[in-house]
């Protein structure tokens, strides 16, 4: 059993903490939101006052943060992980960031004599809490082998290659999450407006060739029009822009993603940023109202 540090204890960080604790590991964590730290303590974890303090009392530190800037500061900042880490320590970067920043963090960590794993998670926080999903891992194979038992106490781990490549694959996975969720919303809205029973529709679609993981996970949210955040839309917008940027770097066209980004942006502009990304159905409803000339509030404009 190991002592694992966590920097970032939001929805995903808390789910990872719960899995680590269930696997018998000691967990020490830091977050700028006190209530999140209290939630970790309620799991049997230990609170720390900074990322550097987390590093000082752990063997490896995982970062699970919402933006590129917060990840960079958590690792390289004055009170960051590298400021408190000892030689031989490992940084396990699990946030969704850019491949370019991932590669730079790997270089700077190695320059300090520390190990680095690029280890984003594919799966919602609710899925992770149930032990579903996957950790995609890039970095030195020997470092992966060392920490694989810990990673697999959270989720199944798949080794991808060098640092940065796991992040590219995570962005590709999120590309499919974006498209499959939007497609599920389109299909369910169409059948609803045709007068079909939404529960029957969902049962039929998830049982046939048209099913997808996002239809299974987010279909019920869409038909209930209830969007508790498994992945907040405002955070997922960052991922969509990272996908577009990464695709541009390698010269890969992503026209479907570009259209989906505009749908999600419209839902975000409509005040739904704190809800689950399945709330994209509200942008489609706005398009439907506009196309049919229905009265009432139109919702956010969608420029496709």
C-alpha cells in the first residue's frame, strides 16, 4: 500500500480518492475549496495546505485540476509539487490538458530528477466512482510498471507510449464523447417530437446496433431533462477547444467536432455551464423552436 497525494478534489478528484481508499491506500489531498478537503477527510484521507505539502508526505502526487493554468501552477509553482517533492518522487498528471503542456511538464519534472506519468482518465466522475472507465498512460514504461498496481486500484490502466501521447488519445476519446452525446440528444429529441415514448425509445436504441456508451449514460438525463453534472459543460468547453487545437497541430480535419462545439457553446451561453454536457439538448430544442416558428423563449442562438 502506498501514500498517494491528490491535488484537486472536485468531482473527479473525489471519485479517484474514494477508489484509492477502497484499495487500501493512504490519501493526502489539497484543494482551494475547503468543503472538498472535508469530503476527503470523511473518506479517511488527510488534508494538506498546499501542493508542496502534499508532495512532502506522499510517494506520488496525482493532479486532477480544471485548467492548464491550475495544472502548471500546481506542479511548477512556488508552492507546487516540485517544490516539495523528493528525488525519486513521481508526478501523475491526470487532468485533461494540451499535449504540448504535457510534454513540457514531463521535461521539467525529469530535469528535477523526478518521474512523470501522463495519465488522463477516460470516464465521467460517476463512472470512476463505480470503477468504470480507463486510465490512459504515457511515460517511461518502467515508471508505469512501478505505479500500475496503484493506478489499477482506481481503474484499468492502458499504456500508450511516451508522455503526451496518452493526452492525444484522451482528447480523441473526448471527441467521441462530444459527438456521441450530441448525436444521442438529436435522436432522442427527434423521437420525442414525433410522439414516441422516450423510455421505450431509449430501451430499443440501447439494445441495438445504434447504442453507444454516451447513449447509455446520458440518454436518461436527456429524456428527463435533468442534468446533474457528471462532467460540467463549462469544463468540457475547454476540452473541445483542446481537441480543435490538437487536431490543427497534426493537420487532422474535425468538421463534426466544429459543429458540435457550436452546439455546446450555445448551451453554455444559455446559462447551463454548471450542468452536465448532456444539456446540449437545449441548444437543439432552440433550433427546433426556431425552425418551426414556435412561440415563447427561443433560448440561445445557434449559428451552424
